[in-house]
């Protein structure tokens, strides 16, 4: 619990965007671990599934934040279509 | 006996999370901070999973825990890699002593 607050302080004072992103990632990891421990301490074993869903939702949310931050185009790319194969650079295709 | 091993695993995971948080404050650079946090979180979640695996009463919960740990061990390095790549694209500069590899 105290470690979550310390990481949240790093997320507040972090000078760049990357600090805030890795702080959010660490906070979600710690919260999922706390949910797992609560499931076994109360004998309320349905909370393991909640930890699952929390982890997957945090991953999807982080991916979406990175996709918005990274510049690229929003077009729908169809692989067999002509003219769309090689016009994107090496940097933009890794998001 | 099993309880003692499980509590040792819990204390080790708390130590791993604490060291990750300490590295978050001590390192001078976003990428080194990312390194510390990624390693600490992966080790901590693995140790908590081992401890709960020893404490769990039947096999359905153990199978759920194994699936959860495998999912976490896929997700967390992927997330760290994506954040680092997005930071390099986005223009966050590393420390001045960092040597970049030329292609």
C-alpha cells in the first residue's frame, strides 16, 4: 500500500511522459497483486478472475495510450492492396 | 512447513517491489528507471504466485494461478518494450553517457 503511494508520487513529479507511463504500469501490477492476496486471505476465490480482467484491461489501456502518443496515420491498411505496402517508414510501423 | 515457505516467498516479493520503487527514485534516466521497475515487478509477481500456489486448497485455483502468471509474464516485458520504443520515437532523450548503437 505504501509502495503504491510512493510510485504515485513518482508519477506526479515525473518530468517526462515515460516516467508517468512506467509509474502507471507499476501501480497496476501492485494493485493486481493486492487483489490476488485479498482473494486468498478472505477465502473469496472469485477475486482471481477479477485480477485477470484488471490485468488485461490495464494492458489494453496502456496500448491505447501509446497508440495515441505515437505519431502515425489512422488509415485502415489492407495488406493485399497496392500502394500501401512500403510507404510507411521503419519507425512508424512498430506501434 | 508449507506456510513458512509461502511466507518467505511473500517477504521476498515485498522486497522485490521495494527495490523496484527504490530504483524508481534513485536512477537518473527514464530508461534505467524502466529497467528497475520492470525487473522488480516481474520478480515480485512471480514470487507471490509461487506462494499462493503453495497455499491454494485445490487444483482449479492452481490452474487459474498458473494461467495468470503466464499472462503476466507475457504482458509485462511487452509493455516495457513498447513504452521504451514509444519513448525513443517520441523524442525522450537518454542520459548523456548513453551510447546508442548505430545500425
